[in-house]
């Protein structure tokens, strides 16, 4: 029986593609054993067990490349404790598990696993969702046998082109093959906007939406994934600022599970959110028009690079953070050419990303 170690971590953008790949591998070969090694967070603790991927949680840490007293102390703790302990733990897990392959989605949680794999001479495959890779995938890419990319090798930065295979971004089947189960009950009668700031929410996006919510609800019904930190604020501010009749058109959630997010994406007429590679893969896979607000201080400015590469053929509208206001968003939502955007999004998408990646993995394991 072949054995694969999946790793990654930090956000849902690392976890959900792992699940999509695992689903495809399991369909092709039920004898492949799959494990996950990485940091414990909400998405890994909830969604990986549901996907029947055995989890092994380790300490991990990241290097913050900005200065503040809090960042300095956190870096000391991570460098001298969390990262070394995570490395030793992951090394011991892999030493006894003896995997045939490591598949990394990147993120700071993958670093101890990658270095352990190098010492144990375990082959490494990685997937990169963004135009500009983060530090962990830059490190991993030097040693990887295969580098799967969402964007074309011509615009994906840093990696050796001969190693890259453009597969697109793995998307969970529940989103692509939505069974039209309306687990989110909407009022109806208005176009639907799905606002999502990533698995943890976005304070900047939430601030703008809360300030202009009453005006937006006059024209649209809104599904809003706020993140855990802002869910109470969403409920309290909407009650305080929005007329009772309009309040029926606002649906805030701190997080959406697999069925709920599939429903939200597919019911939406337009999706508003950040410009991470995972988000772009999801909206393009079902041909949804989108308004993308790149994170202003993302590493290597990767979100802006993603957004403008995706917008090149008209698949989305890009609003930079300094220009992102409620009034500007409302005006753009009214005038964008949704049909043209939808067609461009479908043309960008590579629907069989999980199939391509799982095929490469299984062929390598034979």
C-alpha cells in the first residue's frame, strides 16, 4: 500500500485543495493511505477528519518580515521553539510512517515537514496557487520533483519552468457539482452578492460593508462570510443601522461549511472577495463574475498579481484597497457585464485540476 503525506497550513486556502486532491486520489486508487502533518487550526481540525484524512498536528511557526514588538517576540518563540519542535515531531512521524511521497500546499505549516522529508529522502510534490509563491514554496520548489501551478508557467514566478505543470487550482467537487440543495434560505427577489474575505474573514472588507450595508441591501441580497472575529459585530451593526424590512436580505455567517459555501457560490450573481489563488480557482470553476480586492500588504504583492492576471481577459473587476469604498462597490456592481465576466471566468478555469494532479501522483507511485 502506497502512503502519501499531505502538508500545508495557515488558512483554508491550503486545506481545501488538499481535500480536493485526496478525493480524486481515493476514487482512482482506494489502496493509497493518506495522512496530514501540519499545524492545528479550525479548518484542519474540522474538515480533514470529515474527508477521512488522518491528521497529525505539529507545532509550527513563521518568520514575520515586518517589525513591531509583538512580531519580534513571536519570531523569537517560533524560531527557537515552535519550528524546531515541529521539525523533530514531523521527522519522528515520518520516520515511523515511511511515506512514499510528500504533497505540499505551502504555507508556514509545511516547512518542518519539507525539511524532515529531505532528510529522509522522501520525494516532494508541491502545488502553488499564486503568481508569486510564498517563502515556504520557494524553499520547497528547489527540491520538488513536480510543481503544479494554477497560473501558467510563463507568469508564475521564481520556479524552474521545466518542473512546472499547469493544472489549475484544485476545487472541492461539492462546489463544481452542486446538487442545488438550498441549505442557505434566502428571501429572494433581488440579485445575490456573496461577500467572502477568506476562511478567516477580512476586517477591511467587513468595515466597508458594515458602513454601507443599508445602501447595498436596497438593491441586493447579501450572503456575508465575516470570519469569527466580526460575526457579532455584523449582527449588532446590521440591527442598529438597517431598516427591518431590508434586514431580511442580509445573511451573515462566521464560516460556511462545505454544503453552505457550495450553495453560496452557486446562488450568487456576483462574488466579492480577496484575490488569493484558491478564491480565484473557486469562482472561475463555476464561471461566477467577481469583484476582487487584493490584500494591500500580501507577501510579494501576490494577491494583486493574481487579480490582474485573472482580470486580463475580463474575468473580474479589480478594486485596490485605497479605492474600495461602499459607494464605489455599489456603482460597479450595478454596471459590470456579468455575462462577459462569466464567460471569461469559464475560459480561465481548468476544471480537472484535481484529476490532473492525482493522475501525476498515482503514476509516480507505481
